[in-house]
C-alpha cells in the first residue's frame, strides 16, 4: 500500500540540477527486504531523495522526522507522490519510518491503516 522510490540524478546531471528543476529525477522503486523493512538505499552522489506514495485511496503517509529533517520541504510530484530531496549538508546515514493513516477521504474506512515500514539510507 506504500510505494517508495529513490530519486536519482540522471547520467550527466546532478542532484543540484534535479532540486532546481533543470533535470527530472530518475525514479527507481525500493524493494521490500522483509516484512516491514525496505532494502537499504546507498547514499551515492546521484541519490537525490526519496518519493513516497500511498497506493490506495483514503490513505496518506506519515514520514518520520529523520527523513523530514534531512530533506528540503516535501513537494508533490505529478502522480501525487511526496518527494523529499536530501539537503546537501544532511547526507548522513539514517533510518526513517513510514506509516499509513486514514485521510479525510470518503474511502478511509475500507483499507487497513497503520501499515509501518522502515527504510535506511546507508553509505
């Protein structure tokens, strides 16, 4: 019910160019590693950020403070995903949590809420 994608600078570009809208980020899905845990993402120079999106109507995603504090304010992408672009000075290993909660939409009661995932950004 949650899609997490790495936002990477395309070849020949940089995260700075992605952050300022000069180049679109390449979106790469993050695979599940085990129940409740996603495979870690490497903090390579081309990892610009993370995009998260609820896959069901009536749900929204709460992102842990670890990612919010390390990123620029979230922006909404064309498909409704929230993009968290990493700050240059905050590119440190971290583990953050994601959690689904019902939104105020009319279908909020149809799907289980409180799905939790953790994801690590590592060197």
